[in-house]
């Protein structure tokens, strides 16, 4: 399982797909590490709630870009790249593991 990013908008646009962030284990390792860090409100929200505001996240990620283990730095670098690639008008970054709220694959290509 991997975790993917989506971009959210304040207007009526549909969410748009971003890129893969990390494997399941990589995401959990990064998130647990981030929760131990003070002053990272948007990063905490991203991991705990599955979304965060892009501008706040951009600032926080820059402060931890060279912190943590090599694997944690890799996830941070992926998130920085995804935030930097945000389409015009995107205000939030959402994270999903590809399943819906019932735990079923959210694959509509059937």
C-alpha cells in the first residue's frame, strides 16, 4: 500500500490527483516522527487528519527538510516536491491510501 496526494480547492473544482508520497510503512514512520516535533501544526494535521493547508505546510516542511532519518528526509522531500507542484488555486493537500471510509479500494476503473 502507498499513500498518494490530492490537491483541494476552495472553489467548486474537483480534487485533483498529485503523486505518490510514500509506502505505508514510510508514511507511518514519518508521521510518528513529525508528531514528536513541536511547532509543526500543519504537518501534524496532515498526518493525523489526512489534509493540511498548502502554504502552512510549505513553510513547515522547509524547516524539517534536513531533519530526521534518511527515510524521513525522503518523505519530507517528496512532500516538498508535491507542494511545489500544486496547481494554481490549490489550497489544501489531502492524503489517501486509496481506500474509501469503509476500507474498500476506491477504484472506479472497474
